[in-house]
C-alpha cells in the first residue's frame, strides 16, 4: 500500500497522544486496585519483597507490579508513574496488532486494525490506568505475530520469541489462561502443513510417490 509507513506513523502518534496526554490528571485520582499496586511497589522497593504473585487484593500476578516498582524507583512516587507502564504497553499493542494483521491479511487491513485499536475507548481507558490487564493483549498480539512469522519463514528465533512472549503472558492477567486454547488451531495447522510437506520425516507414505 502506497504511503503505508506515513499512515502507520500517524496512527502511532494518535495512539501516543490518546494514551500519554495529561496522564497525571486524566483520569483523576486512583482506583483502589491501583492504590494496592502502589502499596506493593513501595513494599517491593523498601523491603526488597519482589514477588511472582502478590496475594493481597484477591491475588495478582506480579509482573506488572514489579514493572511499576521499577518506574516508581526511577521517576518517583506519583500516581501517573503507576499508569505510565500501562500507556507504554497500550501503545506497543497497537503497533503489535499492525504487524500481526499485516502478516495474516494485508497492509490495508493492518492499518485499519491499528487505527481502530488506537482510537478504541476500552483500550485507551485501560492504557491510562495502572491495571495489569492491559498486558494480556500486548503479549497475545506479539506472541502470535512471532508465531506466524516463524510458521511462514521457518526460522527458530521467531519461535523462541513467540514462546517468550507467550510465556510472559501467563504472568499478566487471569483471563490469559485461555490463550493456549487459542494457540491450538494455528499450531495444529502448522503441524499438518509440515507433515504434508515432510512425509518421510514423520514416517508417512509419500502421496506423490509412484507405485
């Protein structure tokens, strides 16, 4: 698609503005979940209590809180600092969706998909709040992007990256636990394609062999 790079840059700029502008005041105050995250970041920094899982507040995966703690350590104890990781994850989810849909469909569809996510109310909303849930779509789009790249190019580094992002996603949000079910279909399709193209390696008769 002509001028696709310029359209992508514009979409990224729109997504950045909607996620970072006036993050200190919008939305105002802190939700109780954000405040609990803030408390845990202080405990992690002051008591060296970095956890994989934080049991308070009905239990939460620790990755996002630990990332928040690193931001707080660098930028200070401010409410917008707790939300900054969410905005960053949200922005890179928009970019990741572009590459994923480009890999699966076309550049035109990829641009439309990225634009719709960049301007989506729910995604903007959670990109501006210090909730760990924003990480789930981030890890999903990048994991599947690298998975499909690996399936097409048959290069190991893409599969490694897919596994890395997919595994980290398990530390994002409880709803991510259904992700392995989503991955079954493309993995099965990849196996069947590989099986058909390499019948001797899996002990199957070659359908093209002359009897």
